C-alpha cells in the first residue's frame, strides 16, 4: 500500500452538499482529520475538525477583536505565541467562543493596556500575558478552571486581578514581579499557591489567604517588601523554605494551631518582623527559620508546652488574647512565663485591638498568686488582645 502524502479535495468539497463544514464533519466521522490553514483579514488561522484556531496576527492596529468564527467555523482557541511581541496592540477583546488561550499568546505585548475576557474561557496557558508591562487590571471569568505558570509574570503595571472561582491552583510564578500589585484576595477554593507565585510583588501591602489553601510552595511571597502583616490560613500544615524571605516591612505573623513546621529561611531577612504569634504550641522550626530577622519575639498562649527560652534562636514570651466577653468582668490569672523560663522581677502588660499597634497598659510586680486585671476601656472596642512581656532592665 502506497502512503499518501497529499490529497487535493477541493473539487469534491465544491460538489459536497452543505459545503466545507459538512464535508469536514463527514471526514471526522470517518476517522479522518482535516487541517486547513489560511488568512482571514489580519489573522492567520488553522481549521481542524469543526473548530478554528488563531495562529498569528499580521496587523498593526491598536484594537483587536478576536472573530467569533472564520468561514463558518467557531474560533475556539488562540494558538501558542499567536500575538507574541505585538507591541502596537493596546486593547483586546476575546469573545466567549474561545475556550483556550495558548502558551505565550500575548507575551511581551508591551503596549497592551486592557483585555476583556468573556464567560466560556476555560484554559489560560503558561506565560500568556507575561511581560505585558502596561496591562493595568484583569478579570478572569468564572468559567476558567486553569491559569498557567507565569501567566502574568513581570506585568509591572498590573494593580488588580479578579480571579475565577473555578481555579484551584495559583501556579508557579503566576504574578511574580508584578510590582504595582497592592493587594490580593485569593478566592475561596484555591488549594495551592505555587513557588514564586507572588515573588517580587514589591507594592503588595496586604494579602488574604483563605482557609481552603492546603499547600504553600517555596518562595511564594519572597521579596514582597511592603507586605506588613500576615495571618496564615488554618489549612496549611507547614511553611516552606523562603516563603516570606525578604519581606522587609512585615511586622506581624499569626499562625493557626495546625501549623507543625516552619522550614529553612521561611522568614529570613524580614528586618521589621517583631511579633510572631502561635495559637497553640510552637511547631517544629528549622534553626534558620528567622535568619537575619533579629527583632522577632515568639509569643505563645498559656497552657501549651514544647517551648522554652528561645525558638529557632529567637526569644519567647507569653501571649494572652481575650475577647470582649471575657473582659466584661475582672480577669483573674497568674501572670507567669512558661515553666521552662525563669521568672523575671515583673511583667509589662500590653494591649491592642489589631495585633499590630501595641501600647503599654500595666506593669505587674512578680507574684506567685493570681493577679487581677480589669480594663475599663473595653467598651470602645469589640475585641482586645493582651500580651505579657518582661519588664525592661529588671
């Protein structure tokens, strides 16, 4: 049997009832795949089966609307690298027929300012909008279920992103180097934040991580130099290496009871980090977990063991958080450090409402019996926190 390398079907197509689309369907049902390439205006395309894919662009216009169909075939994909380095492009509209945007499709479109994505989109490939340095914001429709690695890496003008509810993983490097991104709310349902996902987001001041997140990978928030505070979600059992290294403005971190391990250099070079709070006992910590973060004090709630004078080379102190309901009557409690710590001459009790802005409240002399605390100012705030620190110089 001779191998057929090419076949001209144009005369057959011309006589086939229903034209090209029905002829392609007939071949598909017969197990034959037909691929046809061509040009439609400024768009290069490929026809396969009953669908069209945009494979390139030869125009110089500033505004591009992806066509819904070409020669009767719905456009369902934008192919890999189709618009790579189209520097004239400023505004882009992608209709709902498109279900997939391929790898690097709009990478380095340095003039691109605005992108509109419609419901129907399912897959956004790796590096799709990376190096689009003028892209200001992005809304990913809820139909999307996959957001590729480095999808928005080095989009230095990106200030906000609305992520689809169907996405379950923020892949490695997705927002790395997005230096204008100021706040991020990771949607409920995300289960994993990949390595370097937000690395170098130097404008990021606030991040909200939902309890659905179960995995945080190496260097996820490394070098976010303006991030000031962080509450770890309850679902994460460990903090990976260098997860928050170099977050030089980070002052406060609060860990839920479930955290069991803090890995090497997880909070290295966090020069402003002063207070690390554990809801329960201190987890396992690598000795260099807080390397070069020389202001850190580890605060632990009373009643939990497993800690002593230091944790990972940093000093420990007692943390007493109390809600308003617990403060409506005088609080009686022994004011002493853990059993492994020496009893100092006295205690300085501090209070705050946000776990950041602590103020000195009372100084209590050393006593073996319970001390009575009663805060007359509880009515001005629905929630207050208290902590006990050693009196300076005593």
